[in-house]
C-alpha cells in the first residue's frame, strides 16, 4: 500500500514523542495488506482470546505485535477475521466503501481499549488519528470512565482529509448503546455521515488537531465553534514539537 499522510504521521510521531522522553504505545488495525511474515508479526496470547459483542454477534479479538527496530518501538495490531482479513483498507479495489466500516470502527476502538486494560497501562494522552478512531473518546468518557486506568486520560483527536462518501450503516447508533452510553450521547450520528462522525469525536475529545492542510470545511468550522483547545496544521518539519507542546497544554 502507498504511504498516506496519516500512515506517515502514525509512524514518525510516536518515535518523535518517545525520543522526547515519553512512554508510548501504538495501535492499528491488522489490515490484510500488512504482510505478517515480512513484518514479523506474532500473536500475543496473553492479550488475545476475548470476544467483543457487536450487534449481538461475538467477534474474537486477536492481538499481534511487531517491532520497528530502528525506532525501538512496538506496534500492537488489532486483528479479527471478519473485519480485517481483506486485502484492502476501507474500500474495495473499485473504491467502494465497505458496508461494515461502522462495525470495524467499533471493533477497533473497543479492541484498543480492552488491550490497554490488559496491559495495565494508564495513558496520560490518548491520541486518535482519523475518523476510524472517532469512537474512542466516546467510549473513554461514557463506557470506560469508571476504570482507574483512564481516570486521568485526556483525548486528542486528529482530523485528516479522509472523507468517506456514503453514510455508514443506519443502525450505527444502536450498536453503540452500551452501559453508560445514552441515545442523547450519540444523537449527532443519527445520520452517520463523515461530518457527523467527526463531530461525535470532537464532542468527547479534550483537544483537536488539524492534521491535514485541507480538511472538510464543515468539520473545520465545527472545531472552531466547539470551544475545544485546537492546534492548526503543522508541516513535517514542525509537527512533532507542536504536538508535543499541545499534549502538555491539554494534560
């Protein structure tokens, strides 16, 4: 797969933050285009083995890990045969968006947080990149809020130029109604468009970053009127220091 703006930031930001003295963990979906043999992924048995129930169906959570030797970093991969085995990321080879992208977002968000709990790691900052991570702020603030590991955690959401065209599944809201999550919390995605999914993430975040130079205009306006601390776009040569300072501002 070609590099994207998001993949590049997701690769070099954690390294830069780690080099500035912070402890980091990186999580991403184990898309089918990730070559397990070449990247030496291996399953972490002690973290795997849980089932996540989505829309009344059990989905096994498999955790794999790989090392980026040059950066002395580990990356945790959230894997599931139903959601992440296909060779494409969010669209098929013809560019059609997968109809279960809503459930893939649910599985990834909950998979990450359940893994953090199993690691017994209390993050100060949880930095979410792009719309696929948009449910993590909601889950932290409304579902996992009682967990002491997340008591001090602050949520930062980065908005990218990653629009999707079609609305997500019309029952998206229903699939999110866990203990502590009320219909009123997710009413903004009653119509689950790209703009509204980003609005949901912004609503439950503590800070927002404009990660692409050009983002959806309606989302950009929503950031400005949200009252949330925000960071304007920074290019390659300045973004790591800018993000690092923003973390201090948020925390």
